[in-house]
C-alpha cells in the first residue's frame, strides 16, 4: 500500500467543476450578505476551502477551527468531540458557513453547529466536500454538498491517511 498511488474515486476535473458549482450557489444565496465568514475545519478542509473561497465573488473572510473526534471505530464509541483550536473572530451577528472535508458519523459537524448556534450568528450553514451516508450516526443539515461517496477510506484533496496523500489533486481510495 505504501508505494502505490490510491485508486481514483473522484477526478480532479470533477472536483473542480463541483467546487465551481458550489461557489456559484453560495454566491447566489449570500448575494445580499455583507459579512460572510467561511470557517474551515482543520486540517482536512484547507484545500477545499482555499479553492472554494477563491471562486466566491461575495465579500467574505476566512477563519479556522480544529477539532478532535472519535467515532465507533476508535476507542471512544460515544462520538465525543474535543475543541483543539477555536476561532479568532466573534461570530455573533455574522453569516457563518462551516466548510468540512468529510461528513462521516456526523458527530463532529453536529457538535460544531450546536456550538456555533449558541454564539448567535446571523445565519449558520454547512458545506462538505464529501459525505458517507452509510456511516451516519447523527443527522446533520448540509446546505451544500460536493459528493456522496461509499463507505471507503478516501484520501487526497485535503483528506489523509496517517498524514499522507493529503495533497493529491483528486480523491482516491486506500485500504489501510
């Protein structure tokens, strides 16, 4: 496995086309908003967030948050989520769009949306590059979605396996 390139699941071209479509939809939805804040969930969302934000024409700022989560495959099946790094900006009264790389169990995004809702933003929406419906443990609202994918381990375009393959321009499948 270590020497092989991951098998492509979603090509670079399909990703870039979909990012453009998502940006156009976000531009339409936030056309009248003057205070949009994109919040990237580190580390996986940074490439998706960078490409998405460069394609937006609506005024926006970018901030990051880092979380640690545990799912049913780990030693903590409760879905516990821990805040590692919080935002630099106050989100009260601002339009907030959370940008995630992947929605798997849903625990992390659910935690994040509940945490941010308590901070009283003007609006709160979520965008994810990929979602694994078969792995969902909690239902989370996704306003913008790149792709639904099967329950396979994916890497590339921000997603990693043991901090490897994150910078691949496509999304590929590995068998760790």
